C-alpha cells in the first residue's frame, strides 16, 4: 500500500451527506431515534489529498479497493427531527474526509446544476468543488463561478458559512496537534466519524452521542 500527499487547495462542499450515501440510516441522537433529516451539509477547505489502493485481503474481494483522502478544515452541519417531534441542530468539526472509490466517482459524475465547462470546477447536485485560487481564470469565468456559488450555496447557506468561518477563527477549534477527525465512507467505518486516539478525552466524548 503506497500513498503520497498532494497539494489541493479547494473549496469542497457536499450539499447533502445523506443524499450522497442514499440515507443508509437515520441513526440516533442522545439515545433518541431520528425520524427525518432536514439538512446535512458539509463544508470543507481542502489543502492536501491522497489516494490509496488497498490490496485484496481475501478471496471474496474481486479487486483492490481505492480510498481517497482529503485533509483540511471542515464543518459538518445537520438539522434533524426526533421521533418526539423535537428539532435539533448540531455540527461537527472535521479535519478530513475518507471517500471510497464508488462514492468519489458518484460525486464527480453527478448531474451538474451549472453549465460551466471547466475540469477544475464542479458545481453539481451532489458535489461542489472550486479552486480557492482563481487568478488563472478569465474575468468571465470568475464572474460565472462566483455567481453560481452565490446563488446555489452562499445565499441559501449563509448562516452556516458564517458559523464555519467563526469556528475557523477560534484558536480552540480543530486542535490538529492532537490528531484528526475524519468523516468516513470506508466500508468498515461507513458513515462514521473517526477520531484520533491522540485527541483529548473531552473532545472524544462530544462524539459519543
């Protein structure tokens, strides 16, 4: 198994994590069952990425598996309804995403909601990926990209973006020196948040609900 980290300065957005995964489970929150998910947005500033191929571990696997890792600063926002009728809003800080080959391809080939023909730019119904640096784009391209982001993301999710920016500015957020917080689609840890063993104990407890 070989891997290499590559620089990848992107704004990476998944409009609905549950929709991307096909809503495998609604889950529980503090021992209460969730009846409906209203919003589950992921905002992620990616700075590094890596692709790892894992060799077959048994004869039951038809081919090697590929995992895509994104590292940076992210924010997982969700609003959902419990069976009791109570609405809950919650968020989680993220420092990485683990995406299986199937999920990654599913995002990249999802239906575009814009007409921009640029391999560096994806604005689709399951994924938004835009370079943070736009200096190499023409004025027309930059105007188009900024307009598409404003209409499809910044206006409908304004408050969430502002909370994300506030979280990034907080010196107590993320604590990368203690390890990573990864949202995973790896088949052994599907739809789970993985926390480094080096994270502080009180940080781990906030993810146990």
